[in-house]
C-alpha cells in the first residue's frame, strides 16, 4: 500500500532527524552528568599544571622573576628626574648668569641626572672652547643614554627566549605522551594521552604569557628613552645658549 505524499515526507524527515535527535539526547545526558560531578573535577588547577610542566616551567618562572626585577629597576632609574629634570635648564641658566658654579656642582651631587652631570662638566671646563665643550658634553650624554638602553635590553632577550623555551617544553611533553601510547598500544587510555598533552601545552602557554608583556615593556622603555633623549638635546641647547651669553 502506498503512503500519502505528506506521510512519506514526514517519515523521511523523521528518519533524517533521528540521528541528530539521539546525538542531542546523548549530549544532554553527558552535560547532566557533568553538572552532577563535583566542582573540583571541572576546575583546572593552574598551579598543579605549572608544576606538571617540569623543569621548563621552573626556568620560565625564573625568567618571569628576572623580567619583573629588570622592569622595576628600569622604571625607577628611568624616571624623568634621573634623565632630564624639567627645571634644570632654567636653574642652570640662572646659576651661570650669577656665576654660581658651586650651586651647579652641589645640585649635581644632591640630585644626579644626565643634565646635572652635564652642567657640572660645563662649569668644570668653562674655559674650554665652546664648540669642543659642546661636543664633549653631547658625547657624555649619548653614552649615558646608551647605558640606559643596554640595561633595558635583557627584557628583549627574555621576550625572545620565553616562547622558544615554552615550545621546547611542549615538544618534550609530546614526545613523552606519544611514548606512552607506543608502550600501552591499543589498551592505552585516551584520558591519559589527553592529560599528557595538556601538561605539554602548559609550557607554551607560560612562554607566551611571559613573552608578550616583556616585549611590550621593552618597547615602552625604548620609546620612553627616545623621548628623554630629545628632551636632553633641547635642554643642552638651552644650557649652551646661557653659556654663550655669559662668555660674551
């Protein structure tokens, strides 16, 4: 007996949707079982994951501590008062006009900075030819800036090394994971393999988490130093203008 066209269409749709319905039902049952599971089983223990990363995690943690130390030291030593204090050019011009060399030397001792050191050098070699004096001071300031730049470079090294170390840890972990599969064969537990791969990937995650802020911090310090370098050049020009006026 032939079924009506409507009944045939409905039967075909039912047969087509039956696998999806069964899969959805199975997923719902799985979700319900997961909801009934203890919360501790569903929460990732990141500390334990880091410990599971092995020696690579230890090295990355040490690099993280070093990066924080370098960054804090640079943020302290690269403050404006140690590079180019905003007040100094006016202070120097006023002291030069009053021929108060002692005040300039005292300021350099009390509040050391690149500009203060330049000011002390100028008054100590005031009788030198102005062009030669200006070249000597500019060279000294450039060397001071370069020292600051070199002391920021370890952050760039850490940012470069961290992802590579993370990748190394991941490769080692993957080798261990597949070695387990080779040993256990078909009787191997998929959960065991997944756990091994998770332990392997944590080092890559740690490497990227370290490298991204370290690289950002390095470029921030580099930009800050470039801005300070321009300020130093402008202030030195103003200071030598005051020297020229005094010599005339």
